[in-house]
C-alpha cells in the first residue's frame, strides 16, 4: 500500500515540476506580459483595513494595518489543465515573473510587511498577489473638534512609470462592497472605521496620463474616555470657581480659595496636555477653552488682590494721605453744595485751631489786663480747638469709610461682570460640545 501511494504521487510531482519548467523556460520578467503591445495590462486592486495603529497629529501621519490585494493577467503564463493532470492553479515565486510597479503615493516611511515570496497563477493566466502591510502615510489630520473629530485619510495607489496606455487600474470588487466592508477591522480600539470609499481617476501630467485609485479611510474617535477624563473635570473646576463669587470681595479667604483653584487647574492642564493633539496650524477647541478659563481665573484673582491692596492703603501713611486727598478732592468736585461747604468748614477749623495755639503763645508774653482776658479765653479756645480736631478726624474717618464703600461697589460690579463672563463662557462651551457630539453621532 505504501509503495502504491508513492508511485501515485510521483507522476503528480513530476507533472507540477514539468508545468513550472514549461511556464518559466522562455519567460522574460522584464517585459510586460501582453502579446499585443498596444493593449494595456489592467491591474485590479482591493483593500481591507485591518486596524488603526496610530494617529500622529503633530507629525500629520497615520499608521494603519491593511490587506492589499492585486490581480492581473499574464498572457504568457497560461496552459491547458487537461494536459497537466487537471492542475488549474499553481504558486510561483514573485521574483521570477513580471509584476506591476504599484505604490502608495502617501507613503512617508518604509512599509512593514511580511515577506510573501509567492503568488498564485491559474490556467487562464490570472495572477493573485495578496500582501498585508503596515502603512505609514501622510494625512491632513484636523484636531479642532477633538475629541469629537473625524479623520479622512487617503491611500492613493498608482504606477510609478507606466502610463494608463500600458498599465490601467480598476477596483476588484464593487465600490459599495469595498466601502462598507468592515469584517476584518479590529473594532475595539480608540478609533472606529466608518467607510472606505474608492475613487478611480486618471492623473494628467506632462509626462503622460497615469491611472490612480484613491481609497479614503474614514475613521472617527470614540470620545467617551476624553469626556470622562478631560471635559467633566474641567467643568467641575470652573463651577467651583464660579461659586467663589458668592464670597465677600474683601475677604482674604477668597484669595486663598481662588489661588487653590488656579493651582489645581494648572496642575490639571499640565497633566492633560499630553492627551491633547496639536499642530502648528490648528489648536483643539478644548485647548482654547482651557486657556480662556485660566485667563478668567487669573483676572478674577488679580482683581481680588488689587481690591485688598486699595482697601489697606491707609496702613501706609504717605500713600494713604495722598490717595485720600486725591479721592476727597475729586469727590468734592463731584458733590453737591452740602458736600462742597464742608471744605471751608474744615479750613476754618484749621484756622481757628491755629489761632488758638497762637493765642496761647501770646499769653506768655502779655502783661496787665490783657493777660487776664487772655487767661479767661484760653480754656474756651482750647475746648473749641479740641472739638474741631475731633470733628476733622471724624470727617477723615467718614471719607475713609466712603472710599472703602466706593471700592467695594466697584468690586461688586466687576464681580458681576466676571460672573456673567464665566456663565457665558461655560454656556458657549457646553452648546459647542453638544453640537459637536450631535454631528459626531450623525456620521
């Protein structure tokens, strides 16, 4: 039984070797395999996207794992299968036959693909070349709508030297089948495949017309991870800072609270900066929002610091006196008749106090009845001078309190302005994100 099986296999092996020697005996792989040189060789292409490996937004590169298939007819590799024990298909080394010079125009790096040295040839001369590869291609990546972004990257297959009169390109399957086929795609990563539309065309150049087939790999990002780790925490921080407006403006705790929020927001932004894609041309919308929120935080904190500084100007005698005089002068200029009449009174009080002091000096120099009269008037003038001094001090305290009230009023107005700026920013941001999410879901 063993010897009969060996005898049965020998003829088949010899037939396969004889067929291979027959096909390659006078074959020239440097010549396009057509009997009529004016007839173009049509190469049929097919593409399967297996996985999206990397989306490098700063360098504008897309790395994908694809299955690339091409088939063409070789008119010099045909045989009658009945003469060769019914053999209808054999494998031949790719290096021994002619193959088209099809490349991907967007390649920016050497493709990584397993070395598959064989192709299949059938009795009619149709050659099938299946080739998986890791393609690193240039792509115009848009990061503005991150994390609700959709990318459309193209893989354009064309011949380097052969014009359309020599090598023509066509899609192997129907364009609808190629567009909607997701059977081989690994659908458990950050990106999901939407479609792979194909567009055959002819490129007109000075050296001739070249056939091309452009496959567009349309992918979109799954945003749930970034919504949980970026958007929601940033909104929480802004809501907490928004609640700080209910603290009194002149409260030192407010400065401490806002400083803590600013430090926390800065740490959050630094930690999340690696997750934000960015280019030299465009910036993600979420990055713009982070910058605007930080600017509002710094502006609000600066306003609180300046208010506390202005409220404590009186602790510096020189600056406090100058500032109070300037403020009092401007207030008198703006005030009514009652307020303006206080200035002469203050001046008169100062004059009387000066006269009383002058009178006391004269008392020591006078003699006779004048000395007695001056002695009687001295207690009254001292009392009047003390009263006027107390009155002037009370008025100064009144002006200081009015100054503080004016600053607090201005601070409340600025607080109201910043509060509505916060609310407007958060509202615009929320509406924009909801719109982007709706557009993302409708694709």
